[in-house]
């Protein structure tokens, strides 16, 4: 215990020393201070002011002098005066107001703190307190692309550009991008990288997307405009931007093949498998116009066969002469006036004669000179207003097949029986006598009746009835068909319901070769469907609905007195659609209840599925199909063997012109496989027609077929090919060739004219990226002026060249527009140039090199003026230089008033400034003269006018408030100085005085090109000014012996030279020009 007591003083000293140190570091009265803010947390918008109050209380018994200091986050600003030291009495308190502005860029994702610290007068820390500020979230983002159009320059098919995505808000945003180029553009990131679907941006950040656009359109165009659409979205905000791209080329040389030539001949050889020789063939056809009313057509085809060399039998030909409606022919001809009116080797005569205003007679006759076949027909046509009816009778004798045919036909177009109710009908009557073996006759009548009605805007009905008598020859034998279609539209006419019902019955028979009647065949089919059609969308147009079909056939069994019965009921859902412009689909699926009896009964329920589609793109495509179960076909021709069908089919095809039309490709192929029969087949039919030169073509075509089947354990395969090679020639007159001989070629060269001689020297480089537009104003052949418009735009290449080939002769307007800043080079003539194209030529257009005009504006002000009234900044004062041709060039001054201006050399310019200093200043001399290329230093002197003292009569002060007049200085107010655009070469906004017209004395013995005559000098000046506005410089000429004044453009020594200028003036639109000879 004594030992413990001895150690206690050591602890007492330790705690005593530590307490003294604490009191030194923290004065005693700091523990008696309280600091509290009225608001411990504030939520406010970024960029606004916040207000809070700090209360400091002294809980001690002695006064306290404190010095407050406010600590703010970086970028924040105090909006109240700084605090000074102040004294707080015992048990008293004070309030310190704080007004702080939140920066616009303050993020809502951070919490900011403002701290108030208290110090003593000798800067000893006492106490501190703080409060928090959170900014409200706001979204403000933007997507910006190129402000101007971007270009595919000649020889390039890709261009790089940037998209800038900026987040001006105070919260992180996820910006979704959907960048959609049109079909001519393929878009990717720089170096073929993928384009991101979204961008995550923190507050006050931005990013740049480097994109590459590639022009991939297959067609060859000299000029094209494409668009890239940019859709951006984040939160509830959506932005649309568009980037326009222009493609140019430097050469216009269209390659065109005249496929309208009227005559062609083709000679070639063909062969096929198991054949060791090449078999020749020839095909020729054409048409020759004899005069306006008559022509001659011919068509001849001959194929050499391996076994027989009968030229007539192996040939197909017809030669036809036409004179108005009279036709005389030799070869294969037919007529629609009756049945069986076809003769392959015949002499034919046909004519049509008008017998009244509404009636015409038509006749046809043919005589076979190889086969004993003769046919004739006569018809009558009635035409009045919308009524068109025809009737005909015919008789044909076929001595080779032993058939005599008589027929009667009646046909009418739609005849209106009431408003929106139409009917049409066709009536057939045939009689055929056969006497090849056993004599027999087939005769009967048939008709086709159609009724069309529109009951309202939304309801349409159509009904058809087809009938054929039991013994009429042809496919109409024993036919009875009723079909109806009802269409009911909704409020949107492109959305409607269709109700279809078909009921077909056919009871017919065949005649044997010996002339005996075979047993009858009965086919019946009923079909009904209800479909909903939606064609309002351009992307997906479709129809869908249920359908029911009942089919039955009774056919005789060969070599038996019994018949085979096949009956099926089909319940299906149908769907058809067009997806976009490239894909079409047809789908049927359902169930079939089948009954079949061919000696034994077979009843079966089968599911079926059928898909048919077609996809095409740019001349290429393929069709595809899959069938399972009873075949998809509807109608009276169905077979029991198709019930077990399970097959797939793919048919690629191509119909395409390649290499600017030089190669014409057609390809049809078919690949099919029947799973139920293990049967596959391939069929390919290609044909390639290639243009060689001068309307000569090489043609290659053929067929390849291959089949393969597994049947009862064995494999059966076979293939077949057929190939032909030929040379084709086309010739004759066409509208295309009539104007080809008048075409010319012109080459335009833009170059940097460094020495100012107007000629291109070897060391002078070309000017690239200059847009040249050539517009045909007046064609040399006026008859084709409206038929052949020429408006072409090309862009110069690296050498400064553009080439216009195959353009017609005539007068053209040439417009020149540089796409880039040419810096010290200027195209002096800013108006369109008029050129005449009469031969193949080269046109050189110089870009003159500019010279520098330096100068300064000096302002002399009164010595004893107020400093606030003195002008010290002379920046952005526009200085304009102009010449007698009306060309202007401008620049802006620096802050000290100095300027540098560039203008084409070898000319005299006048420099002018506008008085922007106010009414109290005066420009001593304007329109200062500068002669290039070696101008003097130009100085504009501006002096302040002397002020006059005016004494005004004193008036008593009016106690009422009076409105004060404010003086508004001329000029524009810009909200943002960055938005101000300083154009380098704009049209001056002040009026430049017109230089007086030049007056000369008329010389005798000269020929003057005169545009007008007058005795009034002011009128003459007005005419000169008017002509100058139209781009024509004129002078005034006076004569010694006359008061008459001549306004002329130029004068020449010979009259022919003066007429050449008149021709050019006429081409530019100035018609009233004459040659005046001074004697």
C-alpha cells in the first residue's frame, strides 16, 4: 500500500501536464461557444443562390472576440460581404447570414459541405460547424454531328466524320443511340469497329464517336445524296439529327447499250449428253418501218436435229406485212376469232374494216401449203362510249388430224347495269366433227358470267358463274362453277375482311384414239374462307384466317368396271404476308380427313403444313417451300397419291445486269427432295449474254438436271445436260442512234494562275474539289431541246480536271463553286459562264493568286475629352475592297485598327469602310485606291468633329418624373459573343456609289455592237447600269455630228467579228443587239 501511494504523484504530474497542454491548444472559452445553422441540409438547383444563418452563442462569463472564416467548395462564391472580427458578450449570441452561389456545374451526385470556422484575434482555432448542400438533378445532353455536308470526293468511297455527345447536366446519363444509314451507305466505327448502342456520360463530360461511312451503292452515279439518321434518347428526352453526304465523280461518260435496235440475228451451236456432234441453230427477228402506216415483221428459228434434217419441220417462222389494219403473212399464225384457228405453215390474210361510227368488221383466213389445213373467221365489233362488244363465227378444216371445227364467240367488256353495278359475259358455241378413225362429233355451248358491285365505300361484292355443256369440246366440258367474293372494309380501307366461297363440279370424259367414248370422270370441290387483311403498314402487309375445303373425285379404274373414289376434308389456317419489299410468305396448316377406295377402303386423319416464300434483293433471290401432308393445291385437280407428301424445295434465281449493263445474267435453279419417296432432283438453267462491241453479243446458256432415288434397296441416279453457244448481232435505225452523232466531249481544267497570264503553264498546279455544274441552255438541234435536258454536276480531281463526255452540241451555262477555301487563290468571275460546245475541246479556267493589301484605321480624337468617351478598341470593323467589275472582298480589323485583305492581283481596287463611330466622327477620305500587285499602305483617317456649345433657356425643374430618351446605336445584339459570325467575303451592307459610265468618241470605219440608242445622257447611264447588273459591261459613245448617244459593248474592224459577239449575247438572253457601222 505504501508503494502504491509513493507512485501516485507521478500520475498526478502526468495528468496535470496533459491538461495544461490542452488548455494551451484550446482556450477555455472555446468550450463555451456554440455554433448552429438554421438549416443543416439544403437542396437547391445548380446555378442558384442559397441562404443560411449561423448562430454563435457565448455561454461563458467573459466577452469573446472571434474572427469567422467560411470555407467553400472549389468554384463556389460568396455573395455577401466578408466577416470582420466582432465581440460576443457573456450569455449573448449573434447571427451570421451566409449567401452562396452554387456553380452551374455542380454535380447532383456529390454532397457539398460549407464550413464556418471561428478563430481568435491571434488566429487560434476555436470551433467550427458545417451544413450540407445537395443540388437537384437536371438532365441536359446533346448530340452534334457535322454542321455542313460531308463529301465523297472523286476516286474515294469512304469518308470519316465525328459525332460529339455532350452531357451538360449534373447527373450521369445513359444515352442510347440508333444510327440508321440509308441503303447506299455502310457505317462503321473507325478501323471497322462496332458502333456502340449507348454511351454513359458523367456530368459535364463529353465524348467523340469516330465514324466511317462507305458508299456501297451498286449503280454508277455521277452525283448522289445520302442521309444518315441519328436517333438519341435518354430519360424522357429524344433528339433527332441527320448527316447529309454527297458523292461526286470527276468524269461523266455514260455507257449505254441500245437494246431497241429493231433487227437481230443469232448463230450458234448446241449439244447435249450422249451426243458427239455440234448441232447448229439460227434465230433471227426484226421489224422494218416502210412508212407511217405500214411495216414488215419477220421471225425465223431453225434447230438442226440429229435424226432428221427436214428444214421446214425443224423451223418456226412467220413473215408479216402490215398496212394499217391489213395483214398478210407467211408462216405460223393464229386468231382469237374462233377455235382451232392455228396453222404452222400457212398463208394468212387478216383485215379490219370500219363500216360505221360504232361498228367494224374483222376477218381472218389461212391456208396451209404443206399440211391440208384451212381456216376462216369473220367478226363484228361494236364500240360506243364505255361499251365494247364483239362477236365472231369461224370454220376450220384440218385434213391431217381429220377434224372440222365450227365455232361462235361473243364477248363483252364490263357493262354498267346500274351505278356501281357492272356485268360482263363471254359465250362460246363449238361443233367438232372427228373422222380420223371412228366418226364422232362433240358440240355444245359454254359461258363465263361475271357480276361486280360496290354497295358502299366499304362493301364490294363479286360473283362468277362458269358453265360448259356435257359434250362441248375442250376443258369446259361438263363444267359448272359458282364463285363469290365479299369484301367488307373497316374505317381504314386498307384493313378489311374477305369472304370467299367456290363450288365447282366437272363431269367429263375422254375420247379414245379409235374414236370411242371412255367412262365419265366426276370431280367436285367446295372451298370457303374468311380472311382478315391488313395492308396499312409498309413494313408488314398480311392476311390471315380459317378455310374449309371438301373435295371428291370418282375416276374409272383402268381395265376394270369399278371406279376409284377419293374424298378429303381440309380444315386449315391460312396466312399470307409481304414483309418489307423483299420477303413474301404464304402459310397453310391444318388437318385433313381423307377417305380413299380403290378396291379397299382407307380412312385416315392427317396433319398438313405448307410454307411458300420468296426473298429477293437487287435482282437476286430464292424461293423456298416445304409441304407435309395433303398437297396445298385447291380446285378440282387433286390426287390421292399426294396425301403422303413430305417434300422441300429451294429455287434460287438471278436476273441482273452487271458491269454497267455489259453482262446480262439470268439464272433459275431448283433443288427439291421428297422425303417420303427418297427422291431428290437438281435443275439449273443459266444464261449469260455479254456485250462485246458495236452491238455484237456472245451468248452462253444451257440446262443441267440430276435425279437420285432409293427404291426398294437400290439407288437410281441420272443426269442430263444441254448447252448452247452463239454470237448475236443487232442492227437497224433507232431513236437512240439518231442523236449520237451530235455528241461531243469537253474537258475543264481548273488551275492556279500564279503568274496571272490566264494560261496554264507546266509548273501551275490544278485546283481540286471545285464543283462544276453544266446546264444546257440552248441545244444546237431545237427539235431535241425539250427531249434532251442536260444538267450535270462534277467535282474536280487532284489534278483539277472534270470531263463531260457524250453531251449534245449547244450553249451551256457553267457554274463554278469551290467546296473548300482556296486561301490565296480566287475564282474571279463569280457569275455563271456561258460556253458554246461545237467540238471536242479543253477549257482552262484560272484561279488567280491573291495579293495582300495592308492598311490601318487612325482615329484622331479631341485632346481634352472624357476618357469614357474615347474610342480605344478598333476591332471588327469591316473593310471592303471593290473593283469596276463589281467584285468585292472584305476583311476585319484588329484591335489596333490594322487589317490585311487579300484580292486577286492585276486589278485596281477601291477600299471603303462604314462610319461606325457615330455622328461625332468624320472619315476624311473613303474609297481609297489600291493598285495590285504592288499596293501602297492604306490609311483611313477618322477625325472627331468640333463640338458646338449651345445655350439653352433655363426652365424650372419639373417635379414629375419624365421619361428619358435613350439613344440606340445601330448594330446587332448578340446574346453570346461566340455566336457572332465574321464573314470574310459578304456583300457590303452600305451603298457603294456607281462609277460614272465611261464616255468615248465614236471612231469612223469601225463596227460597233450596239444595245441601245438615246439622246438623253441620264437614260444612257441607266441603260449602262442595267446591263452591268446582267453581267454585260457597256460604254457610251458620242458622235461629233449628232446628238445621238450609242450604248455599245465593243467595236471591231470587221462585221463578222461583231456578229460573233452578237451570237454570244443572244445565247445569254440579250436579244435586241445590232451592228452599227460608222462611216
